[in-house]
C-alpha cells in the first residue's frame, strides 16, 4: 500500500483533475446546450448546479478515493465490505470504459479537423455539412484518427501516475489555458460578433423550464466528470494534505471558466455568419464553425489559419486529457484488483476501447443500419447507456453512500484533514444536507426525465 503512486504536488493533482473535467463537454457540448436552451439564462442555472450539486458530489468522490487510496472498485469494497454498495465501484469502472469507447471517436474527429486547419484545407471547404458527413461515414479515415488518439492516451497511461498523468497534465493544461484566449480574440474580431455576445450575456428567463434545468444538471455532471470513477481514482493518488473541498472548488472553477470561454469563442463567431442558427446542435463545432473559418480565411487568411488551428488544438488538448482520465480508473482496477502488470492492464483497456470504438465510429457509415437496442446505433447506444443511465444512477448512489452510509466522523475527518483544516460548521451541514436530500432527488429527476424522453 505504501508504494502506491501519488501525485507529487498540489498543482499536479489540480491540473490532472481539471484535465479530466475540461473536455469535449466544455468546448463541444456546453455551447450546444447553451444554444439550444436559450443562452445566458441557461449559463446561470448551470453555474448554480455546479455550485450546489457538482461541488458536493465531487468532494464526495475525492473523499472516497483519498481515504481508501484504492481503485474505485476496491475503494467501495474497503468502505462497505460485502454490501450492495460495492456495485457502485464496479459501475464507476464500467461507465468509464463505456465512455472511452465513443469519446475516442469524437477525439479522432478533432484531430482530423486540426490537421485540416494546419494544412489550411479547412479554409476551402465549400459545403461543411457534406464534408463532415463524407468524413464521418467513410470507413477508414475516422478509424485511423481514433486509433491515433487511443495510442496517445495509452502512451501517457503506461508511464504511470507521476511520469505519465501528472507530467502531461502539467504540460497540456497550462498550454490549453493559455491558448484559449486566442480563439476568443479571433471570434470577437469577426464582423457582427456583437450579436453573439448579446445572446451570451442577456438572460432570457422566459426560456427556462424544467427541461432546461434538467439539461443544465446533466451537463454539469458530465462536464465535471462525476460519477464515473475518474475523480475517485485520481483522488486515490492525492496526498494526505490535499484540501478536498478547495480542490473541488478549483477544478469546478477552471472547468466552468473554460466552458464559458468556449461560449465566447463560438457564439460571436456563429452570429457573424448570419445564416447559421446558434441552436444548430452538435454540428456547431464540426459543421457551423468551419463556415466561420472559411469566411475568416477568405477575408484575412492568416486570421483564419490562427483561429482554426488554435480552436481545434484547444479541443484536442481538452479531449486528450479527459481520455487519459477515463482510461485510468479501468487500468487501475485491472492492475490492482487482478494483479496484472500496469502495462498489461493498459493494453487490455486500450484494445477493448479500440474494438468497441470501431463499432461506434462505423455507426456513422457502414454500420449505421445496425441498431443493437432501441433503434440506436452503437455510438448512440454507448453514449446513452453511460451518460444517460449509468451516470445519474452513479450520482445518486454516491450521494446516498456518503450522505447516509459512511460514518459521519470519517466524512468530517477527511474533509477537515483530520481536524487540521477549519471548515465552518454551516458548510459541513450544508454539504451533508445536499448529499442526503437534494442531490439524490435532483439527480433522480434528471434520470426520470431522460427515461421519459425515450
Ligand atoms: N468531463 C469530460 C468532458 O467535459 O468532456 C468528459 C468526461 C471525462 C466524462 C471523464 C467522463 C469522465 F469520466
């Protein structure tokens, strides 16, 4: 147990956890949700969900991981031996594995678009929807890009916690946080961008209904990487002096800042190309934005180049650091629970993700007619089962577990670092109240709503 890997510094553990949180969910999914749910009002509700639910569940995952210093499955086994709670440890590991199988497909698209931006060919796409459709439905090219992203992730994971995850998070995250300003400035410099700013800054509360609130909650969970074993596994590498609540606050702040900045990149740019709607859906990043880049290229070529390269680089860095964090809980589980060598465990995780990733990728082409369940393609099925079913179920179980099952003194010892940190009593009370009542009820509502939409 003593030789178990640890992050070497507080900065390292914050950047690694923030790397997990900041991902496609921020740059791709968040603006899509903002566009579809009415702009600024959605952002305010999202921030409220992050503060009330996100921070509590994240602190709880940190607490479980740091207390046990074990992979997610063994963590629950240690805390509640021979009980049904162990199921959550298992669920966390498998949710992560499921997510990896389709997340790598979209990360592969990002890499392809980065290459197109670097070569400047993105500036000459005339019909971006047809281009996207032709690329994603072709059999080999998306697979090749997906495989490259999985190999990159694997390469970091086999290097271990300090020389892999921590070292690369300390390089990739600062680069990401630095370059994000460039596409924001480029977007603001587009003609007609003010309209987009107005959309982001002026809340229209008439758009708010229960669906919007539930979408905001679901987005907060996905974006903060909650309920999937990732943050719990990372926390098992935290030192005893890490401040759990403060770390959760820093990670949530970085994640939300990147999400809002992504809105500032996308909407001013999108509004400058007047014929596209801000609620264009998931195509926003791969169909709508190439139109913007093409326009920028045709007026000021270097601006188009910088804008597109920086944007897709940002997206790729965000996606890769998240992929690393999705890979780790499964690798750690196979390595520690089954006593496999870490490299063997990582090979198994990568190989299985590759196999199912192929099915998910081909869902956009030759396998589009194969609908294993509920008329969904493989891609939609993996997304649905992990993000829409396992994630809320996991969130409810974690809240109930820490709120009701864990010994109150253990919880307080962990969040106060054995009494050495002063946490105001009202905060501890609020935290426990949210876990006992608010989080399970609220997440339960997301879940029921999602099932009802089927
Ligand atoms: N939080 C990541 C994002 O916003 O893209 C996605 C993610 C990472 C989901 C890690 C799940 C996970 F375990």
